[in-house]
């Protein structure tokens, strides 16, 4: 699997767009920053996500995150969702104590399940400023960094803001998030005697801030950009990492479906978690130099 896959998919959808129906609430105009709108009561929406993470500055590293989500509008203000996750990974010639224990390669394995509850407090259209609360508990049994077995329980809470300008042609969104994680790695046989692979329970807190703008440049077409900041605190080391990603998005929204393609390179990063030979001014233990995300949504 290479970076070409999400790019090809996006170009194919762009080519087909004129032939498909010609957006509705809760479209994802950006790849990482979430808007405040919820689905109408009784409405369903399905999502497919593909995210490619690549390049740790040494050796070879590629990982693919897959997500299939179903969302339902219980009321005009309250939306629930459930999603299934899968992981693909190809890494070799790179080991990192505590994170990458050995070479691993597989194309697609189920990795987790997630639920979401989104409640809208203020509407960006009726109230002038959108405000929603999103809570997402999840359980994952694959480590997204190494591809190894790892039980991970998470609860993420986000505050979602949205402001529409210029008759809804310019959309600003901002998110603030807090994620609590409890995780236990599974033992791995035949590791080198001096390699660190702790199997004691870990507890982590992640803080995030995201912001982005999206502008309608033509009927159904939006072009935008966003910035994502994340930092993580671990029980024994304090602040373990931080990173800033920023990049552009292209969005198409039709009557029944929409699609978003986003490229997010890492701009800056750091923290206590490092490895020998890691490039300066980036965090590449749990993150990569770049991510590409493709999202497809269908209303029914």
C-alpha cells in the first residue's frame, strides 16, 4: 500500500462528481477538525475513512487506518454513532524501545470498536455560533504504532465550535479535546534481552486543539486548511510528546453523498519519547512525518 491509493480515490470521485447527485448537515468539510452540526432527527449517515501514516525518518514505516461508521439522528440536537476500525502496517529496519519491537507487515486486520454521542447546544445557523459536545468511548486490541496486540480503552471528550460567514460560504471550526487512556501491551516472545517492552498497565492523558477554515470556491466544492496540536502525558514520564500538523483539504458535497481529501504534514514536534537518529524538531515515535486522509459519507 502506498500514498497513491487515497489520491487515486479522490481523483476518481472528482471525475465522477458531475454525474452524481448534487449538502446536508454534518458534512465533514475538513479531515481532522469536526463541525458542530448534528444530523436531522431520523436521518442516517454512513462514513468510510482511510488514513495513511508514513515516514518516521528512519527505516521503513507505513500504516493504514480504516474506519466504517454508522450515524443516526435521535433528535435534531442529539446524534449517536458506532464505528468499526481496522489496521494495516508495513514496518522494517526500525526498532524503538517500548514502541516498535520488531518488523511487522499485514494488509488488513480488525483493530477496534468506537461509539459516539454528539449533543448540539447552539446552532451555527440559528444562533450565530455553533457549539456541541462529543463523547467517544472506544476499545482497541491492536496498537496503531507497532501493529502488535495491545488492549486499549479510551474515552475522548471534545468541545466543538463552528461559525459560518458570508452566507455559509466560509466555515470556521474549532475543537478542544481531552482523551483518557488505559492500555496494556501483550507479551512478545524472543525479544532481545535489553529491549524495553513493558507489559504493566499504562494510563495516559492527551490534550488536543484543532482549528480550520473551509471556503466554497464553486457549487458543492470547498477548499480549506486546518491545524492540529496534540500533547500526551503518561503516568511515569510526564509530558511524553507533542506535535503540530497542518495542511490543506478539498471537499465535495452532493445531495446524497460527500467526500473529503486531506494532506497533513507534521510541522513541529518533540517530547521525551525519542529514538537514536530521529530528525530534530519532529516527534516521530508515535507520529509520522505526514498523514493523508480520505473520507466518504453517504446520507440515507
